[in-house]
C-alpha cells in the first residue's frame, strides 16, 4: 500500500477592513433632532444641505429642537476644541417660512471666532431650527445646547416711585407673576438684609412708604413671593428723593451758593439739551443771554438760563421751586429779574401751585 504524507500548509490571511462614515445631507426638512441639553458634534457644513441666510455661505448643518416646556435656550460653540470659525442662525416657523429669532458670528472671537447665542426664549410645543453655515469654515466642530426652564418665581421689574412728599412716597413695580411681595427700604446706600433697612410684605404692586425724612435719598428693593420658600431674586435698588420742607418767607434766592447745578430742592423736567442750567459770565450763544447777573452786576454772579439754540420747535423746559410757606404774608408777591433775547424763545410762564385747590395758578407769561 502506498502511503502518502499529508502536508498541511497554513495560509495566514491578513484581512484589511476599512470604513468611512458617510453623513447624509441634512437640510431644514431633514434636520438632526436635538432632544435636550448636552454636547453635540456637527460634522461640518459641507456635509449638510443648502443654507437659508447664505451671505457668502453655500451649505449648512441643520438641527431642530421642539421645546417641551417654556424657557430659554443657549447654543454655544465657544468650547469647541478646534476653535472652528462658525456662524449660527436660529429660527422658528416652518422650513418653507423660517422666521429668524437670533444669530451670531463671532461671540467667542478671543478664542477662535466661534458662535454663541444665549437666553433665546422658547415656547412649549414650538419647533426651532439651528443653521450652522460654511461662511467661514467647512470643518466639523462641537457645540453645547442648553435648555433652561423659567424660574419657579420670576423676578419683578420696572421699579419706580410716585406721589413723593416730604415724608412719604408710593413705590411700585411690575410683578413677575406673584400676588405677594417682599419690600425692603432704607436710606440711600443701605445694605439690603444687613439690618438697617425696613422689611415689609405687600399684597399690591404699589406700596405707600411713610415716616420718611424730608430732603433725603432712599432706596428700595422688591422680590416676588410665590409661596413658602419660593421667592424670586431681590431687584433694585431704585432711588428716590423726598421733597424739602416748606421754606419760610420772605426769602431771596440769589444762586450765589450754587455754581455747578440746579439748587437743592429745585427740580426740573428730565434734563435734555434744552434744559435749565446754572452759569456765570455769559451764555454759549452770542447776543441772546446775560453776561452777568443782577445780584453782583459787573463782577459776574450766578444765574439760571435755558439755551434756546440747543432745542427744537415745541420743546419746553420746566423748573419747579421748593414749597414756600406764605401764611405769614399779608400780600404775597414774587419778583425776579429776567433777560430774554432771541426769536426762538416763545414765552416764559410763571405758575404757582395752590395747595388749597391742588391746581397750578398762572401768575404771568412773558413773551420773548
């Protein structure tokens, strides 16, 4: 019998596996869905579809987010390790009718010209679209998406004060949504929560503060109270000044103790270019105002004036004096010196507030 030797030859096969990640083009209609807060990686705008706000761009990566609650969103590529130069657009609406609500190009230009938008309001159930275009770069990049729900107790806003007297004021604010508030007030500069202020609860968005001192600056803070342990941040301070006590008569105001501004206890309408000012030695425009006042004459002196050339047709500058107690006068009278030149001045009107009728009575009107 012939015997054969079986020779087994082992063949070593080296298999080379190669792969390539292929991204299908995503457009607004096929935008990648963002499900919530977290980091995301964009493959690069050239892998995406066409752009909407092109302006030098051709393609874009598209993402969509449907809000599951009211709140705000932040979208940021500032932490992208490659410092990719990005451009971002945010829309609501539909792909056929996009409505731009935010955009950014270079929010992070200290690092690499990356994009960021923050605090964009979103509404429960509404879909929003993010467009990252290739205006500056076609490279992929990382970005962070953050959804922030609204605070449990929103902050109040629009603080103010009205009906200010020598000893009281009505302070007010716009509620963030509560029907109960905490208010703390004190002298201007007091440290809230430091024990020097007065803390009160309010059940209306206007609060009368009384027992104040005349001619003093006060601050107040307010926060919404939405329930036990559920309060907003403290908002403020808002500063207001109580009125001066009435001045005894007779009295003379020569302005010589005031050289840099309207005297204490005098008030004027919100200062604009057309407003009352204190001056010495001549007004800015020539041949219209005085060069000296009546008190010191040729040596100078201080006076108040309105520069008509700084105003527009119809402008009015109003200056209100402190209250004067005339109860001791048999025949009260007001006298003053004036100097009016210039066709732009229509009139100087003098009125007195009558506390008996709570109305302004006209005393005189001088035509310029």
